[in-house]
C-alpha cells in the first residue's frame, strides 16, 4: 500500500495544477461575465449581406441580424442589472467568422451564417432566424436554367461558404466540368458574374436577391436553377456557455412568439432599406414561417 502514495500524491498535485486552467477556460466561455467585467459586447457583422448585416451610407453596420442582436443586448443589460452596455463592432468574413468567435474577438456574430451540425463542434447557434434555398444567380441573357447548363463554365462562390460543395453533391453522376472562382465576400462574388469572369454565383437565394436589388441594373440578373439545399440561418456565439445560450434562445424565441420577428422581417426584406432605399422584396417563405412557429437550433 505505501507504494501507492506517490502515485496518489502525483494525481492530487496534477488535479490541483489543472484547476486554475479549468477555471480560466470556464471564465473565457462565460460571455455574461466577460460583458459584466468589460462593460461591452462585440458584434461580428458582414459588410455585404444585404438585408441581414451590411454597411449603410454612413458605413454603419445595420440589418435584420443586427436588430436581433440589439434586442439581445437589452436582455443582457436587464440580466446583469447594467444601465448600459457598449456595443463594439468587428467586421467578419465567411472565412474568419468562426475563428473570431472561438478566440473571443467576437461575442456574437450578427451576420448570415448557416447552422450546420458540423459547425456545432466549434461554436453554438441561436434558434433559426431565417430559412432559405441555395440556388444560383446568373445574367438574364445567359441561357442558364439549371445545374446541367453549367458544363464548362466558371462558377463564383464566396470563400468560407459551403456553396461549391453543395453544387458538387448535386452534380452526382453528371461529371460536370466546372471551374470554381472564389470571391472574398458576397459583393466580390457578384462582381465576378457582373464582369463576365464567372457565369453563375451560387449562394443562399435571399442573399442573391439582395445583391440583385443593389446592382446598377437589377433587370440584368435573375435567380434560377433547382435548390441545392434548404438551409437555416442563425446567430453564432461561443459554445459551452449555457447561460448565454439560454438568454439568446429566450430572446429570439420570444420575438418569434410575440410577432416582433415578423415585423423585423417586413422592415428589412419587404420595405425600402438604406443606403439606396431599395426593396429586396423577398416575401416570407413557408420554411421561415415554420422557423418562427417552432423555434429550433438543432442545425442541418
């Protein structure tokens, strides 16, 4: 039995040494504690996800997702009994949004991110705030009507999105020869089609509609082709933070049940919006109505 004492002592010492590390990790993932200590929350925003999260004429982040995040801040102030919480902004892209949430640079991403089960290994999500279909944007005179028409053509996608993978999955058995050209953001990808460097741009149809609405000549473009997948968009934040997750879920679900979310939807997708006063004119679809009626963050 005496021979076991050194082993037991080593285990005890190791456990004691790891306790501060575990506590530090818990603190790092405690968003509410971080906000309480700093007096601020950092929103991640997109620069060109029109309607959802983009820059207005004064280069100020605005949109549907940001309005929802602002409601969450109101709940945070109430929860923490703080008269004010400073909102800071950090631009994110499809490529860096998850790392910036993971490393604590961004507390909540108020953008246009799909809630995928594979991403839940890295981050957490709110209930779905929008559901849409992945399709393609083309020039109106291109003659492209479906995936089969992409043979030998160049397709634009945005770096960090799942669009090209979905196109390849939908291409099973066709063996299409398609070249992928990646844009750094959605506006960059749209420009590839507008300038003729790519013949199609694959993305969420609502984001494609926003690009067309803001184009110099909207009638020159259309959304076409079969749906590659119905996806669900959510707000994104650090995982393993049950208190913040519960608060976000409570706010988002409450907005859906009260009808506030549908009013926000009408404001950003069925009304003129800044900076040009353009109406994206994307009626509430059946999939999003279901998301509002049955809040869920399970992902796809």
